[in-house]
């Protein structure tokens, strides 16, 4: 999921509004824009949205 998808789902006006709705600081949203939403947070958002937004499941790299 992307920040813009989450923003649209929650009807947030901007990153500050989204941060307030998610209970995080605005700088977290800015960081997510650059490096993606952390998987644990994506999982929480998936639960909050009752599955309307899905966490991106990525395989865990295996040690060689």
C-alpha cells in the first residue's frame, strides 16, 4: 500500500491530517513517502480498514 492510498481511504486532507488519524507523527508519514510504509504498520492499517487496503507481503530473505 502507498501513503496516497491510505490518505485517500481515510479522507485525509494532507499528511498532517493522516498522521492524526493514524496516531503517528507527521514526520513518520514523510519517512513512509521516501522508504515505504513499514510492514507492521501496513498490517495495522489493513486491520483498521477491514482489509480494504492490503499489506504488501514480501518473502523474508533466507540466509545463505
